[in-house]
């Protein structure tokens, strides 16, 4: 592969609160960081609405992407001496690590659900389309952008380089656990990353861990488990996410029924029409979304206006454990009777996580296991060696909540109706 | 508020019984690709398109008592069977709505092997590529499955026939 972009004359460094320094020695990486598509990630929060629960969670996808790049760079430095590592793959993996989230939009989760867009497809489009990122990657060879896109999409033939960025112990997860713990201020997400990096070994089928590093991996798995339930699935964050989704649903519905918005919908029009272009997508960031939400607070439509007030002013929905299907329908009809539209004000939200999954012979699960390399060269799956990991392996934990606006329920004048609603919600 | 759950119950009801989690995952994915109104988000995992949201929804339906899940041991590994139970039937008769043309597609898919549906869903996942590129892609990402040229042609024909049914 002809490398048209070589080393920088001088190493560049970024100060980083998690890794202290992020080192850039390659012109390719430096130029990718400077593209408008990558710079856009500065304006997209890594944890979406989590800042409404943990006020420190203001960090961006930009800093996370640099962190994933830095961890990958350090892994490759360790792999350089190993026979099973192909040094020709270095820039391919580093580019994929840096760009793995480049297709994320603002509040991705809600946008994807409401508008049917997929950040992974946009990552591919940004890498292969008419973009600054694509033009930089092309300088490494005609085929280079396609290869980067395939590594990110997990469809590249080289399982080892895919596993560095997407597996149960990868650079992406290691960075987001440490970074999200740091910025949210919780003490759960920490683990000994230095130790894990030192015991990673490359094989054709992916990364394996020297068995002497098993306890560091146990700590990593437990950190992940705790972060999911303490931070990522926090019910208050989910309440904000529910409201955000409903705002987008309402605005889309109004647009489809010919409602005249006070503010021109230039950024949203193609999204509502279902034909969003790459250019329009790249122009979206959280600043743009907040600008619209502020404007929609003044709209005539009382539902859109109310939901935007709730989001901007953090007047979130309350929640209870999910009710039965029958009670749900009963609640819907009571809400309608009270003049509260259940489509926007009665929402079920579910979260689920499988902290670690192992390989079951004959049954194909969706995750590759973490394998340990024994001193005699044997490979053993992690949960067969670790009692701690075995205890949580394959055990999915789920949480289902029903969200509702308590203030609107309290304001219902019909006392009988109000008590019927509260009786179901308090069951 | 449970509309998307109802669609999953409807699909299982149309199938009668679905044997295997992977099969159910692929059936919903293929139905979604055929523009039936399923909302579950899918991602490409090592073994093809997979939806965490669907897994969660099925678990909820089992917990709510509308879907019956049976775990059985088959030559050393676990296999799951799914069917709509009596409460689920009642639910469908009260709140369910027919999804036009879904039944024949679902019953046809249910007659196929899980291995074949894995191939069909993978081919559909790469539908933006041209036919030869798709074949090459399948051989790369599914190397261990060792799909033959005939099986791949069969998958393409099968997709065409499903598309014909929904038109």
C-alpha cells in the first residue's frame, strides 16, 4: 500500500484528563482530526441526556474518539514486537479507532428511533462519500477508505483488527468506561487499564489475554456492569430521553399534517421527509437542536411547547415500574378522558444489559468471548477460569419503567379520574 | 403504548411456533427489510444482523405472560421455542391488528432452516452492494459457515420470491 502521508516532523500531543496525553505522530491521523466531520464531534455529547442527571457529563464524542485512538495506539505499540501482528495494518486500525463514532449525530438514540436513520450507515457514508475525511483517507490508497469502513462495520476479514475496536474487551469500551466515570464523577468505572494493555496478545481470531492478567479483566467487567446500572440506564436520564423522543415525534407529526411552524425548519425538513442528505446530517449538532427546542417552546401547539419546556427546563416525567398490558390500556383511556394525550405522555421504556457473554457450543450468541492464554499455550474462555465472571455470565438484567407527567395528573380536576390513575401508578 | 410489542406477538402467532432465538431474530429482520412495520434496531454482529431491542421485547412478552418460551436441551446445547399462549391469543383478539401479507411471508420463513435464514438476512444486510460483491462479502464474514454458490443463489431467489409476495 503506497503511504502518501508519512510521519509528522514533530509529534503532536493533546492534553487529556483520562490518558494525560494523546500522542499523534502520523500525518494521516493529524489531518483526519482536522476535518470538519471530525471536528463536528466536539459539538455532540458522548452521553446524550446524561448531563441532566450527572451535571459533569458534558464531555464530547470528540474526546472519546481521541481516547479510543490513544488506547489503540498503545496496544499496537505493544503488539509491534509480536510475530502475529502485521505492522502494515497499523494506520488502518488507528484510522478506524479514531473514526469509529464519526457518524453519530446529536442525541443519536432518539434520532435513530424517530427518523429511522442509522449512525453506522452515516459513518460509512462519511468515510466513503464526498467529505474531507474521505479525501484524507484516499491519500493512503484507493481501497483504504473501504477498508476503514469495513473495520468499523465489523465486516472486515481481519478478525484481529476488528476485535481491537469491537469486542467484549476493546479500546472503545475501555475508553468510554474510564472517561464516563471521570466526567460523571462516579467511582465505579475505574480499572487497571495499564495492566490490561500489557497482557493483551494478538492472534488470528482476535485479541487474547495472558491468564496472569485475569484479575484486571475481572475488574473491568465489574466496572462495566456497575456503570451500566448506575450511569447509563439511570431512570432520570431515560426520562429526559423519553421526552426528547416525544418532541421529535410531535414535531414530525405536526409537519406531516401541514402545521405551520413559527420558525423555518431548514435543518429538520429532509429528516421529516425521510430523505436526509449527508450534508444535512453533518450540519446537525446539539447546538442546532437546542436552538429549535428553544423556538418550539413558543409554538401554538401545546404538546410540542410543553415537551420542549420540560426538556430545556428539566421538568422531567416521573416513573414507576412497568404496569401490565391491561393496566396500560386502562391508563391510556383515563389519560384520554382527562385530556392528556397518552401517545406523548405515557411511555414505556426498557433497558437491558448482558454484562458478559460466553460461547455456548452449538448455539451462536452474538458476542465473541474473552479468551485467556494459559502459560502452556492453551486458550480458555474467561468465565471457565474466573468465578467472579462466571457469576454474572450470560445473565441479562433488565429494567422496565413507565414514564408519566405527575404535574399534569395532579392538575386533573375530576377527583375520581385522578384517583383511578394514581391507584394504577402506585400499585 | 405497546404497539411494537403487539407486532412481535402477531409475527409469532402467524408462524405458529418458532424454534431458536437466532431464527426469530432473523425472521423479524427479514420482515423489517421487506418493509413490514417492525421498529427494532439491528446491528451487524459477528453472526449477522442482531437486535438487542428485539431480545428485550421478547423477554418482556414472556414476563408479561403472552409468549411461552420453552428451553430444551438438544445434543448438548440449549434451544428455545416460542409460541403465543392463551393470554397472548386473547391479547391479540382484543388489541391486535392484522399486518397485511405478513402471514404468508412468516410461514414461509419459518419453514426454512436457521442456517439459511442467517444467509438470507446477511445478503439483505449488504443489499446496497452488487450481487458479486455480496457473495464475496458473505464468504468473508461467514467463512466458517461455508455457504456454497448454490445456497447463495437460492438465497437471492428466495429474497425475490418474498419481495414478490409483498408487492
